[in-house]
């Protein structure tokens, strides 16, 4: 049986956030764009560790390798942009 082409647009690869390197930005603005409901507990704990408690919440984080690793895990739930320097 063939695969439905509309189904192929689902998953982390379709809505994945692009995470800038440490050289590109010293700080990141991270916005939760999708709910944690229906996702594994490890992803929920990762969102909490990033400081994201609510849908549409924005937090400012330093761009370190550990933060980029956490963002990679939940890249389909968040939107990442370089933060404005203040």
C-alpha cells in the first residue's frame, strides 16, 4: 500500500528550528510555539530546564553548547532567533 504524501510533511524535520552557532550569536531568544502535551516526559523536562513554562513564552538564553543540545532535542517545539544585544 502506498504512502499518503500529506503524511510525509509531519515530524521534527518539517517544523525544525534552525539553531545558530556560538559564533553567529552570543544570546538566543527562544519561543515555545508548540505545546508539550502529547510529547515524552524527557522533552517536557527539557522545556522546563530551558525556562519555558507556557505556550508562546519567550526566554533569553546564552548560546552555549549545552543549551544548543537541549534546543536540538526540542527543535520542533520551539522557534530560535538571535537575541538583541542590550
